[in-house]
C-alpha cells in the first residue's frame, strides 16, 4: 500500500493482517482457527464471514511462519480436525 500521508519517517503499510485463535489442550493446541483480512476492509466488516477464514496450512504458506512449532503441538491437520465448531464458540454463526 502507499505510505501514510504526512508521515515523518519511512515505513511500509502491510496489505492486510491475520489472526489465529487457539484453544489449549493437554498436548499443546486443542483447536485453532485463522482469519486473514485486507487492509482496506471496512471497520464494520464481520470478521466471522467465512470469506475471511483461512486454513492453518494456507496461513503458514502466506506468512512463512511455522505455527505452533515450539509448542510440541499435534500436526496442523489434526488441529484443524479438532477445530470443528470453534467458530460458533467464538460467537460466529454458520452462514450458507
């Protein structure tokens, strides 16, 4: 993105941001869900919208970050499988 107007130092504005919500379990991570949102997303946007959800592996590929590496967690596929219903627990309702 273009630099912020009237900025007094050189900077880079990211094109978007991401977040991962994870719930702990005895073996490290019990469930996790990831979201990616573009910088131009309006404040009124609903983060629960499935358009903003992304698979954990896909998020790793986009960011170059090895999620949960230091936690001794189960595989991403196993975490993803455990994550059914997590969106609803976060207050998101399934939409068609």
